[in-house]
């Protein structure tokens, strides 16, 4: 009987530990990603300058490119500038916007991408997607997943704690996203990849059930690993489905309806996930999610991030329009505005007990 297997697209190396950045040059050489040291390094104009000063002596053959922002135009310009040189790889050194621009630019010029994350704000650092602002708002662009991921926990601790909190919300929302995927499988016959679902769910559960906090290295390790696993789960599925359900539809609706007032990605996803779990009748799971979000200082009510109850109702009503064709608990229930208002009132009352 033949043994059937499949190849899983994933980084060649994942290095998550304190002091990981100090060995970046050695890692790239040892893994044969860049034996020559000719690298195109994308950095921000702020904290990136300090990291450049620290790393430049160990990367004498690197060219450094400052990224203007997180738009599609920024990513295209970055790629156009990089293609004039001869490099072994592109290194995205920074937060989500820098890494997403570097991902897109690397794909555009046909080079592998090394993601060096300086914060843990969301699961995009290892995903096959670059999220970039464009003229229509915000778009998701398919790209190869990074060939290597480096996360230095010393650097993560130096970043504002709000970035870690955002990552917590994004990771925990996997649990709701996978529940939505399973719902679509039952109700619509949508194909579900069991491996991708298991990876995303276990990443979320590990963060949800870890007793540590944002200043705890053991917790940061689990969070970083969870975000990386979530990115790989999307590569396995070939889609963002393992990590994006009603929670992310609600997040996108916040961004589109209130672009100047929106909170962080993870804050909105965590709130959306807790409410979505309540909608599907999983009140025990929703209560645990609320408890953990609160413990980490994340919002569980719209008022926690400056929105009224009516504004949240409008966000939930609009949310299905953000991902046409995606079936979640919101599409399944197809609630009217008044029904959403009643469901939210019940959620708010339930979590206040």
C-alpha cells in the first residue's frame, strides 16, 4: 500500500528566544539563506534606525531600505528599489506593516523573505498574506510564507505592551474562527483541512490557557509560537480560513466604518470572538474567553475601546459585507439589527454577572 504524504509550506527555521537577533547573520549563513551576506533589509524610520546601528557591523554586505508606511504603494516602491541590487534574500525587520511590505516586495522581485519581528501584534508575521492599505481601504495579497522567522524575546519585551495584548486577542480569536469553519463545513459542505484547523485551534488554546502575563518570558514564548503556528496553518489551508471568521469580519467592519477611531487589530478580534462565541450558544467558552481577555487588559465590551452599544450593533450588522462568500455564525443566524441589539444586550448582561 502506498504511503501518501503532503509537503507543508513552512519556514526553514524558526528561532524564538531571548538574544535570537544576535545570531541573525550566523543563522542566515548556516541555513544557506545568504552565504554571501548580500541582503536587502527593510526597516522603519523610527526604531528600525536603532536596530540598524546594532546589526550593521554583523551584516556588512546588507543594504538598508527605510519603509515609508504600510500601503500597497509603499510595498511596490520598496520592491522597485530593491530590484536594482543583487541580493540573496529580503529581511523584514520590524512590526506588522514593515514585514507585510517586505513580504510583498520580496514576492514581487522573486526573493525569499526572512521575517524578524520586533513585536507580537498579530499572526501575519508568518502567514502567506500581506495586508496593505490601498485606495479602496485595505487589501490582502497572497505571497510566499517567510523562509525564516526570528523573534528575539528581549526585543519583544522592549516594545509597548499594547502590541503583545493585540497579539493575544488575535491568537485567541482562532478558537472562534475554527468554530466558524466547522459550522460552514456542516451547513454548506465547505471543505475543511483538519491539520490546519488543529494547528490554529491549539495555538489559540495554548495562549488562552497559559497562566502567565505580558511580562513573562514563558508566556511570550507560547504567544510567539502560537502566532507562527497560526501563520503556517493558513499556508496549509491555502487560505486565511483557520484564523479568520466572524471575529475578523467584525474587526474589518470596525476599520471600515470607523477608520479614525478603530482600536488595534487584536483588540477588535478578541472582542469579536467573545461575542461570536456567545452568539453560537457557547456561553462557557465565551465566559472563559472574556475572563482571559480581561486578565490581559483587553476589551470585552465596545465601551472599553470608546464605542457605544449602538455603534457596535452597526459594526456587527455590517460585518458580513466585509468578506462576501465567507460563512460564519453571523451569516448563519442572519440577524436583523434589532436581533443583534438584543443579542448584544444578553452578552453584556451575561459577562457582567
